[in-house]
C-alpha cells in the first residue's frame, strides 16, 4: 500500500480529533512519566497528549514516513519514531510506559486476541491502555467500498475485499480480554453524526483512510471508474438533509484499562 497522505487526513482533522480528545478525557492519570502514542499519524492526537501531560516524555510511533514528517513539523519539540504496532514493545522494563494511547490505529493491525493483551502487559504498574477504533464496516460508507470492489472490471485487481482491513472484535470481547488483568476497564460505543457538505465530501473523508487500500490496488486507468461508482452509491445512501448537507454516521468503540499499581 502506498504511503499515507497527511494533507488528506487533516482535511477533516476537527472531526478526527474529537474522539481522540474524548478518549483522553477518560484516562485516569494525573502525571504519567512516559506516554506512547501508537499510530500517531500527523500528530493531532500527540498534541493532545503533550498539552495534557507537559512534564511527560511523549513519543509518537507510526509506520508512515510522511505522517512522521508532518508530526515532527507540527511538534518539533516532541519525539517521533518509526515503529510497527504489531511488533512494538518498550526497549526494557525500565522504559515501560505509563500510558499507551492508540487512537484510530489498532484497526489496521491483526490478531487483536494477542495484540491487546500484549500492549496491556507492556504497561508500567498503574499504567493505562487507551484505545479508540472505528467500528464502521457495516455502514454504507464501507459496505459500498466492498460491493463496488466486487464488480467488474475492478474485482480482478482488488481481490478479496475482506482481506483489506483487519477485523475487530465485539466491544464486550475486549472487556473480557482485559478485565481479568485490570483494576478497572471502561468500554463504550459512540455513533458520531458528522454533517458533510456533499456526497463527494464523504468520499474525500474515507479516501484518506478506509477507501485507500481499495484504490491502491487498482491500476491508474481503473481508479476513476471505481471512484465514480462508489460516489454514485454514496450519493444514494446518504440523503440530503434539511440544510442541504448529508449526515455521515460514524460508529467508534473505546476502551480504557488500567493495571494494578
């Protein structure tokens, strides 16, 4: 898959940062010493962490060099490093973080049955794992990606649509994974309703995230047709509201778990 586009991601930064702020608001820490932002992207979530915990050593981790460059330009005094969430671990027990924060990142990583307990176990005593993930596979915005991708002439290039994004677990399963090992677990589900200017604006939103793996698999000559079909479907799925806008329903799940001190 080609590298991520920070400019496209930031086009809807206010909407993307809102759940990041709401996740952070539920983190029950006063003065953590070490904070890791897994999947930091262009640094919008990292900035929230730096502002709330100014005395902490905050490190942003991402696999995208373009996102890391954007984050470094945004927060030149903050540490950012390349790292893969699937294999990330603190360098030593002495470096165990007090907060592992992952906003809209773990949905790109596989095997949550082992990943989430491993991240929780990497925490320092009393540390917190805070995770937010989109839960929108059943929404029209994502269902129509898959349906259009199964049509000719795009199906041959895109292949198995179910392999393009990691499956996430039901919310209660994350609770069950963490509750036996945590002193507290807080899980919740929110469906945001984002007013969007047009069907094209919805397409632009998902082009920076969920739609990208589909488009990346297509040769350049097939991309316009696929995007046109997808846009047609989005236009039909999200009717015009009273003010001329479209409401994009965006479900997200949240979990905050704390280790014993």
